[in-house]
C-alpha cells in the first residue's frame, strides 16, 4: 500500500518508523531537507522536499496512485488544505489530518466531506482523555481499554512493600483474589511474556489483563489504597491542560491550573470559568508551596519541556502528592527515566500514532482487521483487539490444541458481553472479541496471523 506522510515531526517520524517496519511504500514530504535526509538514512522511504499542501508537491509525491495521505504538518490549516488538495487530485484516496486547535474540531467533523477527510486525530485531546482515565483509578501507572471498556490492560509497578514481590504467577490469583492474567513484565529494560513459574520481584513493571469490573478488587487486594480524586493541580497551560481542565471540571473535580504566561492565563480564565487559573511558574518551589500543592490529590505536569515536567513531578512526589502524572513528548525518554519517581507517563504522539496505525491496518486487511491497537511495555509489546468472524481459523477449538506463533498470547476473550480470562480449555466463536498481546517484533495485521 502506498502511503504519503506529510510532515516529519514527532508524529510523522514515529509513523515513518512504525509503518516502514511493516513494509508499506512510504513517501515523506517535509520542508526541512535535513529531516528528510535523516529519515531516508534510517528507513526505506522516499523523501520529497516542499510544501505538502501545494498541488505540484503532491503530484511529485504521486498522490494519484496513493491509497492514504496522513497530514501531520505543524499547522492545522496546512493539514486541512493538504487533505483537500489530495482528495481533489485523487477522489479515492483516504486522508487523515492531525487537528489540534479546539476551534477547528467541530468544523472539521461537520465539514469532513468538504475537506476530503476520512479521519482526524487530536493528540492533545486523546492525552487528556487518557489522563482522566488514570485519575479515575489512582494506583495504576497506565490503563488501556478494550471491548468498549469491558476489559483493560493495566500497568503496575512492584515495589519492596508490594504483595506481588516474590509471588509466582501461578499463585497470583490467591494474592489478588480476582480474575487476572499477567501478559507482560518489563524488567531491567527488557520485556518478557512470562509463564506460570515466573516470579515477580521489586522493580518489575507488570502488565495485567483484567475485566474493568475487577479493577477495584485488584487494587484493594494488592494493598494499594485508593481514594477518590477531588482536587487536581495542572502545571502548564497548553492544549492538553485546556481539554483536561474542561473535562475534570465537568466531572465535579476541583482544578487549579498554573501557567507562567500572563496572556495565556487570561485566555484560559475566559475559556474555563469553573477552573482556578493561577499566573505563576510551576517549577518554582515557592509558587507551589503558596498554592498548597501538598494538599492536592493529584499533580499533572503538562509544560512544553520534558525536563521541566520531570522536575515538577519529582517535587510533587517528594511533598506527598498521592498521584503524579507526567507528560513526555518522546516515549524513548521514559527508558532513561524509568526508575525516577515521576508516576504515570503519558506520551501524546504515541497515543495518536496508535490510532493511525490501527486505521492503516484496517485498510490493508479488510477481513479480520484490528479493532484497536495499543503499545505497552515501553513500545516493546503490543496489545491488539480483534473481532472473530467466519473467516477466523480454529473457531470452537480449545486454546491448548491450537499452535500460536512465538511470543503471542491470547489475553482475553469476550463472549457476548461476558469477559473471560482464558486458560487452556477456553475457546472462541464467531462474534467473540479477542485481545492479543505480542512481542513488538511480531506484526499482526489480521487475526489469522497469530496462528503458527
């Protein structure tokens, strides 16, 4: 499949890495020649310098024979014009535009035919939704939802006081007293898809599949005390803070937002009447003490600098804030920061790219395509949701009788709304939903790809 990626910034470069690894025919457009040279050196892609919204540039990119265009340039207006022009030159092309400005969201949705849009993505809005979900269950480092919210893969960190420290996986049900499955463990920077004899130890990051209804029980029986989040401090006044403050305020949560740019403070105060907007520097210990940071239930660091976010989060943890969430612009930075006390980590570009990769795979595999795709374990594993249909192999057979590819795990089966954490005697049928966890090196385009 021929794909054009317009803009090779954070989102574009991540998509180039992901999609080139899956063997797609990629053409990358960017106005920065050095960025293009770097992409062509690292990956098997065609680089084209120029304005991605210009008709001549798109023609040089062979837009007439492309099946998909992904517009991820720095400006929303350029992305919209790029998609509109591409659709005018090739009426059959699929187009995805990154739209970040809140003022354009409704417009892009209502006028998608005019702009020639197949889908829009908004990394900041997606990130706000993810943070809201994390705030709903303090104690989890990360949550990935499947089957319309019926099942989740949650990330937990094992510390010296944890009941999981020293526990073998075959005895895990006796510890947590609910239906769960450990689908991956990240230890010393490497991911393992463990068997029943695997013993957890302090420092491990554990990825657990569980029905959403069991999450409270899981936390309680692990001895993780959770309390409802009532007061949240947001550091930084960017787009994520705007979307998040707006939603938390609707949820009845008291929000204080600290931003050092005075004009932005005035703007946010007008847009968010139910939020306390403070003009101040979130990296200042004095400013944070003055605003009573230690009394808040959660701190979310959302400035434009990863280093600043890390510093703010570490300080919040040091003064006893129960839940800390840190935004990182680059997921690869999380490997360096893994052992620092910065709480949960969210990465906008990774959330956005997961959505786009799912769309691409669905285009490529009309039958048995993924319903949702999530990267876990710092990008070293992937959790994918599939719908079983009449073309799916091995329906009605027990899992113990089916040969799967190496590093492939059936993590969950949903039968007509009933969630099952499977064992060897489990089976699936048409209409069921499967959640599959794989090593990131194992590309699963459609459900039948999991079988040996």
